[in-house]
C-alpha cells in the first residue's frame, strides 16, 4: 500500500525509575531517568506527601526547565514543575493538577474516577 510507510518506527527511548517510601514521614520520592533517541537525557524528580489517609500533595520538577525558560521571572520560576492534589475516598478518586509549560503557558487537569 503506497499510503503506509512500513519503514517508519517510533523513536527509541529508555526509562529507568526508582521510588522510595519513607513511612515515618509519609513521603514518597521518585526519580526517573529518560534517555531519548537523539541522546538527550531528561530527569524527573517527584515528591508525594500523604497529608492524611485520603489526601496527598504532589510536586514534580524536571530537567525540561532550562528549555522552557523565557524572560518572565514568574514563568521561569514555575517552568518545568507541576503541583497536584489527590483525594481518595471510598466511592470516588479526584486528582487536580497544574503545571507550567514555560512560554506556552500553564496546563490544568482534573481527573475523576468512580469505584
């Protein structure tokens, strides 16, 4: 079929992650290393703090920060980072998130799942 390119493949990448839970502080720290095809290494560091049995706070920063900076001090501060709140109850889970894409603006997300 002339409309299909059978020689085209998805870019190769490798991702390795580690995760550590500190029971005394109810804190989870995660690190991900991503090696992309074009030899660009990316790093992601995440923190999840359990505030109580139903609520968790999330914060993530990544190495995309330097690619997302511009001449705006506020955007540069938040570039490459995101915040989230997870609410988990018996019949519903709700996740709220906000992050910065540098000059492209901010993204917001809401996720609801029903059990």
